[in-house]
C-alpha cells in the first residue's frame, strides 16, 4: 500500500467469507498487517461493492452489443472496453451506498435485503 502512497495503518481491509479467504495462513497473514480487518457477515456478497460492479459490467455487455462475441479474443476485448468505460463516479456510487447496505442488513437481522 505504501508504494501507492497510502498509509495502511489507516485502512480497513474488507473481504468476504469465501473459504480460501478464511484459511489459517490467510488469517495469520492478516493478523500481522498494520490494517484493521473488517468483520464480515457470512453469505453476504451483496454487501460487497465489487459484486455490484460485476453486475453493472454484465448489464452493459448485454445491452451494448446486438450479437454475441464470435471468439474469446472478441469477448475479452468487449469486457476490457466495457470495464474501462465505467466512470469513477459510478464506482463511487457503489462505495457510498455501503452505509445504507449495512444498515439494511442490520435491520433485517442478517437476512435478505433489496441489495
């Protein structure tokens, strides 16, 4: 993080509860880092902003082209073009929605929310 000019001691690290992220070696590594690790509710990928970015990407790919790609190369080209066309403002929108998402999960006592 420091190589990007970021102070990792002021960061909060977020990850879902995917089994590979909760292995002993990963937990030990996280414990040795200067950042805080956020507790994350199980089975809650809907809270992760990147999941909403993936959904946005899929929607854009589906609606931007009349015909499906004819090769893997064309598919990757489309994915890259569509991904890099997503604005910083769009990304920020998903990040800024986190307090509402967390409040909805708390209100629903961990059950399903509209997100």
